[in-house]
């Protein structure tokens, strides 16, 4: 289990459990969906489609496994 400070830390926290080095690094929406990812291309296509077919005419379905 991570130390208490890792559970609510806005920054990276490392701790050692036995021989294992554990790292908690909070994610932000920008880190996951920002300009450094491929999602900006997906959102551009969605925006173009919405311009052509209307906001209600476009749906994005994503599955993760």
C-alpha cells in the first residue's frame, strides 16, 4: 500500500516495498489528452464531422482492454 502522502499528492512520490521501487505519478487531462498525444487528431476529425453533420450527428466510442 502506498504511503499516506502518495494518496493525495499532486506530485510524483516514490517508495520502496521490499525489493520493489513503487512510483505514484498523478495524471492530468492534459497528460492523457493533450497536444503531445494522438488524441488531438481524433478531436480534430470529430470537430470537422460535427461541422458537417451537427453535434448530434457525431459519436465517439472508445474501448480499452
